[in-house]
C-alpha cells in the first residue's frame, strides 16, 4: 500500500514538473461565465385541450355532454371521468346510472375494437342504460379534438354541443367484467354526439 501512495505522488509531481517545463504557468481557478449545465431541453408544449362527449342521462334518455379534458391520458382516464358522474353544472340536467367507484377500473382494448373494463370487487351488475353510457362514451374516445366551445364552464363542462366529432371507424363494444358477472354492449344504438 505504501508503494502505491509513493507511486501516485511521483506521478503527480512528474505531471506538475512537465507542465511547468512546457511553459504552462500555474494558476488558480479562473471564473468565467455560467457553470456548465449540460444539454438544454426546452419544456414540451402542453397539449391542447380536447373536448369529448361523456354520455349521461337527460330525462331518462342517453345524451352526450361535452367535457373539456386537458390531458385525456388515454381511455382509462376518460372512463374514470365517466364513473365520477356529472359535474356540478352538468348535474342540473344530467344523471347517471353508473355507480360511483372507490377504486379505479382497469381498461384494456383488443384489436377488434372491444374494450374490456374490469371493475373492482363488490360492484353489482349494470342496468342497460348504464352499459349504454359506458359503450357510447368509449366509442367516442378516439374522436379527434373538437374546437373548444366558447362557453365552457370552470369545471370543464360545456353547455354548447360538440362540433366536428366523429365516431371511430367500425363498431365498438364494451365488455364489462364484474365480481362474478360479465356484460357486453355495442355502440350501435348510441345517439349522435352533436346535440340538437
């Protein structure tokens, strides 16, 4: 161990003598400019808000309610919003037959436009209207961003109808898996997302 220390000291001394012999004068740290900070990566631009229809019930019939979503985060985020129910402003005219879930459902999609929604334990089977709410909302998740209506409320709900919304090609179906039960619903009977 002692030899390695001596060797290291001799190597350092040799380097210092070599630099001074080459005409490089010794100096202190020279302060110039800002410290190195690595590569600069500008912040990504936030994505433009998307307006999607969430299907609730209006006077007992299925109706689309346009919802401003800053970052949809995929189908799972939209399904969570649907299960959360109407916003305060939507609740003036909207109701839901979907249960309020305490745990997040798991959502997956297969290649044949079938969405699977695995519910937490203890959720009872859905009514036909609840299944249609889910199927119609999921069918429109692939909607291209629509222009944001001018009269959007602070809670993200809009009283204006959706425009430029189109259903994804082909029919979509939802397969809901509960605790000991399963149901399937197609989007074939969904109302148009543009409100009259």
